[in-house]
């Protein structure tokens, strides 16, 4: 693929980082647009998005280190290497840390927690859909060896150097599997949020749909950390977030108060 968008000598602009930035901007545009429809304060919502992005990056790196602790412990210098800095990290770890930061910020700024989470959900899915294309371009998060017509084979030595992806072997394009799943989740959530719903239902749908999709896709993905009781760390986290999503959806059934968003749709 094309891990380096622009390369001048030893300096280069990574394709992955560029697409992640584009994904964040696209997500921010969707979130602020939905926040206006829901009559939430745009400035505070924008600040929240920025804080969540920073916390998510830190959390993704933290969980990546925790998941592969032995390797980093044996080579502490690698913690500060360019490879670690450029690594995508663990999305669920980033999500957990970002969500914790978001809860603190929403409570402090007196933002309605469930309604705010709802307007963020479609944007998160869109950002993920774009960001996973960046993963594909870089070669990270690669899949298992495959003998299917849509298998992809990496040949770029720069991709192998940056991410460790095996070259010359047909692989499941797990990055694209997730990108497509995220895009479909975004479309569903964006259409669903414009209809009458109780606060928290849209976020519940996001947690349930993304967790289920990620759980399945993980079976086709290569895991450097191996499996634990038959599942990857990411799958165990997905089961927890799936349960949280189902719980949120179930509890929304008993809340008859519709979200302000559905009552005040913008033209």
C-alpha cells in the first residue's frame, strides 16, 4: 500500500496519520451539526471532541503497551521509539479513556450525558470508517492468511518496516472489513438519530453494533498478543461494551421522554 503520503529524505507524512486527521475533522463536522439540531452548546461540544481525541490517542497507546507489556518491559527504549509513536494503538483502550474523560467534562460543564453521547455516536463511527482506510494504507492491523478472491497482498517494504505486516502473502483485508462496517453503522445512526428516540438510545446502538462487528472481525485478524481463553483482548473488551450497549438500549425502552433532538429537527 502507501504508508507514506509524502516523503522527502528521512522526513515523511504518514498516510495513516493524514486519514486519521481527516476522519477526526469529518467526525467533528457531523457532531457539531447534530449538536446544533439537539440544541446543545456548540463550543462546549467542540471542546469535548478535542479533549476526547487527545484522551483517545493516549488511551490507545496505553492499552497497546499494556497488551504487549512483556515486549516493552524487555526493551524499555522502544516506548519512546518512532515506531511506538506511529503505531495505531488499541481503539477500545482509547475509547474507554476518552469516555472517562468525556464523563468528567460533561458533568463539569453540565451537559446532558446521554443526549451528548447520542450526537457523538454517528461522528465516531464516521471517523472510524475513514481512519481504518488509513490502517489499510499503512499495513497495520492486518488479517490472517486467506485464500479468498478479495484477499490483499502487501508488497511495499516501507509498510513492513513501519508496521511489520508480512509481504507477499494474501491476507484478509480486516481493515476494510471494519471500515465498511463502520460506514454502515454511521449511516444507520445518522438516519436513526433524526427520528423520535429516547436519550441514550443512539449511543446504545453504536456500542452494540460496533462491538458485535468488531468481535466477529477479530476472528479474521492476526493477533501478536495471542488468544486468551480462545478470544483476543479486544474481543473480551467488545463483549463488555456490547453488554453496555444492550443494557443502554434496554433501559431506553422504559424511558418515555423523547430526546430534544427529535422534537427540534433543523431545516
